[in-house]
C-alpha cells in the first residue's frame, strides 16, 4: 500500500485519503500520512475539506451546555484565586505600612552629610550680569541727557 500513499509531487493521493477515512491503513502507513499532513498545508487542507457533513460526528446532546458550565466554573475559580492573591498582597502591604518595620529600617540607616553646593561660580556670573546691566542703564541715561541738550 505504501507505493500508492503519495503521488509524484509528494502529496497524498485520493486513494490514500479514502483509506485513511476508512481506517484500512496499517499503523505505520497511518503514522506516515499523519506526519506528512502535519507538515504539508495543501494535504491538510485537502483532508479537512474532504469530509462531508454526514461523515462528521455530531456532538452529543447537552455537550455545549456542559462545556459552558465548565468554562464558567473555571473562570469563577480563577477569579476567586485572583481575589485571594490580591487580598493577601493588600494585607501584607498594610502590615508593613502600619508596623514599625519601616521606622526601624529608616532609623538604622547611617546619616550621610550632604555638602552644600558651591555657588561661587553662580555668584560671579550674577555679579558680572548685574555690572553689565548697570553699565547699559548708565549709558542710556548718558545718551538721554545728551539728546536733551
């Protein structure tokens, strides 16, 4: 049967797909076909489109409701677990804030002296700007007096 599984292009033949649907292939051949289908998009699409509605298995009654109920239960359990984690985190944060742990940590640190900044450069720049602006004011006053004369 192996010689008829694939055509000359390396894709599945119609006969091999029919045998796969019927279940008449050996286990080694089935593994070869399924391995090829997992890698070949063309063959996987051909197999997926090859099933009629009558060939597909119908879901049992109540299956949809059962799945929805399981999803709701899972979501509620995840919400409860999330709420529990948030509550524990909030309690621990409050415990740290209202306990003396923070005060202890603050008081045990070594106090580091901070040196005041050296503002001599800034003071010299301010002095130079002030002197320059005073000279401009004096020149304006001198120019105004000359114009009045």
